[in-house]
């Protein structure tokens, strides 16, 4: 009963930046962790970042540490993913997900709700 809507994807040159947004609605009180995943062509869905709704603690995949920043606005029920220094290999559909567990996870099956995804294309 949680709806997630991503936005902010688009075309960017290598080295550029994008800011993704994920607006949550419905029974968001049951979601403790929000995550971002991505899935490129011919690849499996991979973990990017996660955040605790209440404490704001963040967790990142090693591949994006130092370049991506996840944040949240509790009043707006919205989480963000600020991406910098983007690489062509990071071209993918980026998905927002919500988890009912209190421990942040890095596997898709740990997240109960998913957005429709937003396309990020990084050109070389």
C-alpha cells in the first residue's frame, strides 16, 4: 500500500550530474528504509544507496561512494539521489524502493514496494 514515483532521469554527458527524486505516498509509516537500485542493459538489478527514514543514516554501494548522495525530506515523503561524476557504464533504469525492515538491505527481495523506474543515460 505504498506508491513510489521516481523522476529526474534523463540524458547527461559523462562527468555530469543528475538529481533523482522519489515521492512516496500511501501507508508510508510502515516503511523504515528507502533504497535506490539500478538495472542496466543485460545486467542484474544492483543496489545503489539506502537511507533510514527516521534517522537519515545513509548506505552506499562501494562503486558510488563519494559521488552519489542520498537524502530525504520527511515533510514531503520524498527521497533524493544526487549523482555526480556520472560514468557511461552507469546508464540504467534507476528504481526507488521501500522496505518494511529496520535494517537497510542491499538486495532487491528485501524491498516490498517499487517505483516504475526512471531512465538515466550517460553518454560518452
